[in-house]
């Protein structure tokens, strides 16, 4: 059983404990979240201690960040998060959207504005060299566009 799940039920309705990364056993935490990375991300992304959705669900920033990271890990549906986080699918969706919105609103300028301190030719060459050193076919790639290529079926093919 994962943390967050309370195997008791009343009238066939299961109840859940509130999520806390500290309640997850060490092996699960390493496999799922890498706790020390979560703490670093929280700090770097300036995630607030508490956030609130428009429909008034209150959650900790750490919980929301963990939900978002878990949701973005492939393959993962919102329904896969219920046992871990103890919230219904619509609330899980609203929380992850709120965290994405917060991160975007706080940090979008770092991507949308060209920063010569980060994106100057020597830095770009350093990024490309680091990527190339990992054994890639390209020696001039300094970043990646997120996305997954999937084949689709077309009529007649």
C-alpha cells in the first residue's frame, strides 16, 4: 500500500490520509520523488508553502509540486495519483494546473526573454559540448523541445 491510502472504509467509501513526502518510505521516495531534489526544486521555483485552487482546495506547495512531477512522468493518468495523494481526479487536475500556472507566472520571463547571461555564444557552446559528451549524434545541440513522437494511422496506410 502506498502512503496516502487508508485501507478502512465506511459504507464502501475509502478514506485517504493527507499526503506528506515525509510519510513515504525511503525506497518509494527514492523511486518516485528523490526527496532532496523536490526540496531543491521547491526552493529554486519559489513554490509557496500553501496554495489554493479557485474552488477553494488548499494544498501545500510541496504536495502540488509532487503531484505535478508525478503526473508528468510517463505513463501516468490522474486516476493513478488517487492512492498516493488521496484526492479525487478533478481536484488533482486543478492542483496540477494551479502549480503549472504558478510556475509559468513566476518564471515565464526566463524562457520568453532572451537572457544574454545564459544564452550567449560561449554558454551555448558549453551546453552543446555537455550534450555531445553524453554520446549524442549531434555536436551542435544545446537544448531539446519537449515532446514525444508517436506514429498515427492514416487512411490508406
